[in-house]
């Protein structure tokens, strides 16, 4: 059998458009994401070879968004969990819709979404599947979002683990990553927070709830922009769990995702509580509901998490002058996004007009990613021969590389876009 090589097609020294080619005579692509940026969607490098399989770790656009593009000229078997397919389809159709509204060219159509769905094989956690002649695969729970997985590929006598995005600590919705994956020779690990640790989750939840309740007690609106997949549902769970004393609204694509989430109770830590919390929540249906939500102190959980569109911007246009109303960001804000600009300057550009937000703009670390400490612990537990650092900003990756080598002595490599690394 040929040597195993790894080529980064995206997600190298960047957060976004994750896509990696494993070549051992047979060729497998791990993830196929897009990167949303102020200048439009950025795709991974093209695949210049026939593929034997595609494996998708989870549904976030930066990992799954460009999968239908691979079905424009051919059909390949793809593997992901059942929830990942359900959530990915919601995001793919939304991508087409947004592209149409913004006049952006997109490389796939509804036909390719149908093809991608048809050729996808749903995979349960820990089930061993032979996906090519010389490669078997197992999914392990990544604890990141609904259905997220860490694929382990066994190629001959070598084992390659790709973490995708993973979270070790328990959250309201998920139990945390299953690190008991067996022998690992080569590891490709995300590096999003490779330079820092997160505060304990419970502590973060309590501070967030205190800030939200203070806002409501002062007669203001608590606007909570959130990622549609995962974060919106978690926040609804938290707000009801801590018994917030005010109406709680859910707006945007998080509603569709919430419906899909309740279809997969076995992937959730406490599905009954989430279902009840969603039933008690006011679901925004139209602009009339939006106006009603702003007439009294309330919490509004709405897309988009980085303020790159979505209903959040309409709410901001109304509340930006109100010193009593506050904006609580709850996710990673990629450089160049409206959310990052608002966080750093207190200002936001909406449809060419500049708005200065008078209330507080605060960011809470509800990260669904492992911290530096958790990742070092996981690497030590797995004990691979080589580590590949992906999905991180360049300066963060360098800090993480140094820390891994100092703490574990394991050879640590930083893949460059389009450059092949021979692993054995």
C-alpha cells in the first residue's frame, strides 16, 4: 500500500473552509466547508483527483457548506451522522437563498443538494464501517454540536484521527467528546483556541444570566445574536433552566434547527428539558411579532451569530439608541465580520449606514470548542506519533505548536494550503 499523505485544501492557518485530502492510494476528503467573509464565500482548493469517499465531521458551514459542489460533475459516497445531514441540508438551502438575495454566484444548485443527500450514508457513533477497500472508519462523539463526530480512519496498521471541532467539557445540551478512541498514530486537530483556556461553563452561564436579568430589570431588551446551529438551542435551554423572568423569543433560522434537533433525542443530554424549553419560548413568525417583542423587556435569541445578516440587524436598527438595551454576543467573532467590529468599536454598518450602539456590547465565552488545556490533555491521552494543526489563526497555531512540543514532545506539523505532507 502507498504511503499516507495529507494535503490541506482549506482550513490551513485559517478558521473556515476546512477540507483535507488523505491519500494512501485511495483518496478520502475530510470535510468540505466554505468560509463566509465580507467579500463573499471562499471555497477550498479544487479536488484534482477522483475520490473514493468524503467524510463530514459536522454540519457547520465551514465544514459542510461546499459538499454539494463536489456533486456538480460526479457522485461520491459521503459519510456523516444522520443529524449532520439534516442540519447540513437546512444550511445548504439557506446558502442558495442568501446567494440569490445578495446576487452572489454559487457553485451548486438544489439538484446537487439532492444528489449529496442521496449519496450520503448515515453513520452511528462507534460503528465500524469499511468505506474503501483498504480503510475502515469509526465515528466518535465530538461533543461540539448535534451529531458532530471525530472520524478515526484505520488504514492498514495505521490509525488517523481527525477531530473536526470538538468540545471536552459538558454543556447544557451535550455530554462532551468521547476521547476513548483507541490507538492513534496520526492526529489532525483543530486549533481554534490553542492559545487560551475557557472559563468554567457554569460560571459563564451564571454571569450571562445575571447580565440578561439586569437588562430586563432596567426595562431594556437583551438582544442575543447566536449561531443557528447549536448555540441558539443551548441559549434557550439555559434561559429557561435559570428561570429568566421575562418573555423569551426565538427568531431566524434557529427555529428550523430547533425543530430538526428535537428529531434526534438520543444525541442530546436532556432532550425532554430542551423540548419543554422550546415549547415555552415565543417563536417569531413575522414583523408584527418582532415589533411586539420590542414593546416590553424581553430576551431575543436570533441569528446571525456574527451579525453578518439575519433578523439581529433589524432589531439593532431599533434598539441601538436605547442605553437600557444590551447586545450579548455568544460565539466566536471571525475577523472582518460585523460582530467583531461591533465588539471592538461599539459600531456597526447596516446597509451602508453606521450605527453606534448606546447600550453595552458584551461577549460571553460559550465556546463549543475545546480549550488549550483540554486539547493538550486529549493529545497526551491519544499519544500519536505526529500531530497536524488545522482550523486556527496563524498566530494561535504557533502558540499551540510550541505548547504541544514543550508539554508532550510529540512532533507537531502545520499544514500549508495545497502542500502535501507525507506521514509515513
